[in-house]
C-alpha cells in the first residue's frame, strides 16, 4: 500500500517536472536559454544537445547569444536552430550566433496562455490517470483481502490528497508562466 502511494507521489513530481520543461520552451517575449533546451545539433555525425557544445548567454532581455566551443560548428548550430522551428531566425558573425526575440503581440500572448493552460490540463489528466490506477490497485488489494476496508478508505483519502497537492503545484506553475507571458 505504501509503495502505491510513493509511486503516485513520484509520478506526480515527474509530471510536474516535465510540465515545467515544456513551459520553458514556450516563448514569452523574453530571452530564456531554456528555449533552446530541445535543440539538438548534428555534431560530427552525432545528435548532441546544443548546451553541450556551446555556451548560451543572455546579453540583454531580448537576445540570446550562442558561443560554440568549436567555431567550426557555427553553421551546424544555425541549421539545427532553424530545424527546431522555434520561430526565431538566427544570425551569425562567424564566431557567435545571436537570436533576437521579437516582441510578442497581445493576440499572441493570449494564444500562448491558452497553450499553457492546455499543457497544464494535460498534466492534470496524467496525474488523474495515475490516481485511477492507484485506486484500482488499492481496491484489488482490498478485494483480495490484503488490506482491510478501513485501510482502503484511509489509502484512498491519501491518494486524493496527493493528487490535490500535485494539481495545486501544476496550477501554480501555470499561473507563474501566464504571468510571465502577460508581462510586457
């Protein structure tokens, strides 16, 4: 019974961390190195995360500067950014690549908040699916006489509390991202 509850909490935390990673890739009009987390560069024939082959800095609030450790990889990095389809055209001077983040319009901000809410709802659905699976396991344990009816009731309450805690954390992450998006 404890393993079921522990599993539920772990999956809730995992869902939250995945959601936060996904939220970092949403462009909020401000330069954020996490925007490039999912960019993979073909470096000497091997797909390599951009952050492993270059230094990513934020010289000003609207610019990301990518300084490759190997200057020969500039064109490959530029190609990878274009293929990642993040909606920003890179410009390079042969040594560094600059990404200028365009100003986000009010309409686009509203679209982004809808996208963020959808991501949050998907995360909540994932947590609720884990709750359903946990409840089914607990009910099966009670049916097989592994736990008592009172133990089942207590465990179901603990499951519900864990789900509510995870949903609150998801709501907080979504609210934080929406605030960030709506800032001008």
